[in-house]
């Protein structure tokens, strides 16, 4: 599949053509149920998945239904602009890919696998099961992400393929741009939420490891092995979020430094505990 394709077998009503809009409902699933029912009942609206709709022939009726509902709206475009632009124009003038994914009765292993995959992408979470990716020109993709052989982050196409290989269903739209006025703030919020969600489980594991340093029944070798694993996970997150400044015009260095300091403090605790036990 090319980067401009829609993956999966979709009915014609789900394809983005002309002025058709891809609508993503934001917020909690429970909070969007009422709007979702009303929107689904309107002619020309195709419900793709929870919170994901294609609207053909957008009108004031749709505006009325969505007026109190946070959404991001996208339409198809052809041109991929350069990523080098003014900060205030950073999101609405960019072009994106979106991957929507789901599993039938997902296992804990599948959920864990997908969360790891998301952390290895430049994408951000718009809502559960919907990931937004920046779409770059070939030259910029090589400059920012590296050549294909050395690339450390996976793109929307690769992410979609890997999810399907792990038993999931995916739909992917590419070459789309935002058209709603408050789309900028919604994407900024999505970037911040994704950063927090990426770092929170890592910080929890770091705290747990530091607490285990106080347990004399845990051998030092195991503490060091666990630390090495957490250090590797941090480097992966750091790689992604240092690139966020170029991909999302977002500075994650303060949050990364906070996590790094927790990691280093835990390393010191392991060293101190090892010295204490050797005396």
C-alpha cells in the first residue's frame, strides 16, 4: 500500500472524496455516545468505528449536532507542505495520516504490543484506537527520521501493517488536513496527552524499582538488569520526543529531564544498596 491509500476493504461511503470530511469525536467514549447516535442518524454519514465518521455533504445540521462536541475534522488534500513554517501555523497547514485500529476481544498481550508500537511511532493519540501521524515529504522524512535502513521510528503504513499482523483490524487515511478552527488546540492537547501516557508507565516502573532497592531479598544483579531494561525504554522515548520539536513543534525536554532524573536517582539507590550490602 502507498502512503496515499486507504487500507482495508471499505464501502464507497467511507472514502474521502471531494468535500467529504473525516470526523473524529474527542473526549471519553461515554461522553460522545449521544452525539454519536445523532450523527449516525443523519443521511450521508457513515460511522466507521467508535468516534470515527465520514460525512458526505457537510451542512449546518452537522454543525448543530457537533456544536458542543470537541472534534477534529479532516478533508483530503494533494499537496504536502514543508514542515518548516511559522509556529502559529504549525498544525492547520500540515498534512497527516490517520490510522484507526481495533481488536475483537483483545488479549492483554495484544494491548501491550500495540502500546509498545505506538511509543515507537511519531504518532499521537487522538482518541482510543485512533493515531495521528505527521506526513512528511520524502526529503524531510530522510532529514528528520533518517534513511529507511536506519530509521528508529515507524510510519503510519508500517504501524498499520504490524497491528494487522498481530490480529488487529486497521483503516488508514493519508494526505489529509485539518479544517476545523480549533483543530490546532486539539492536536496540541493530543501531543501533551501522548507524552504523558508514554512516560507515565515508565516512571511507575522506575519508582517500583527504587522501592525494591530497599528489599534485601532482591539480589543486586536483578536490580541492575531491571535498571538496564528501563534505561533502554527511556532511550526509545527520548528518541521519539526529541524529534517532537521538529514533527509537532512541541518541546518535551522538561518532561524527559524529569523522567531521566528519576532514573538516575534510582541508579544511585542501586549503587548505594550494593555498597551497603558489601560492608
